[in-house]
C-alpha cells in the first residue's frame, strides 16, 4: 500500500544540517507512527503480523509517500484488509494533512 500525504511547508529546500535533520525527524516520526498504526489495525482485525516495513519518500512539491509492507502467516487478503483499514483512517496523517474525520467507532 502506498499512502501519499502533502506536507504544508514552504517551497524552500532545507539548506542547513538542522533544517535537514528536522525534516528527517518528521519523516522518521511519521514512519514510526505508520508502523504502530498498521500493527494496531491488524490487532483489531485479528490478523497476525510478524513484520511491518515502512519506507517514506519525499517527492517534488513536498509530497511524502509511505510504502507499507506487512508480513506474516496470513493469506494476502487478510493483509489487504489491514492496509485498507489503516488507509481509511490514519489519525496522525489526518492531523498533518488536514485529512478526513474519524469513522464511527474510532
């Protein structure tokens, strides 16, 4: 699954080590949240996950893509359900991107 989020930041490249570290820290934090959120969604759906791999990539225009891969003993359809549940509502990315409201029950 790939999730794209647009970050609201100036259209100026980071020029100092501190600025670059700030962006890197933000991406690392969002990637860590993606891992935790996918594990949470898997647990809620009763899907066994042995590994979650999250890769964050920054594109042009401050676009960030999160590629999330789940591993474990379950059939692929079960992992697809976890990815869909996580995609449908990701609270931290909603805060960063101004995304949608929480579905009922969240």
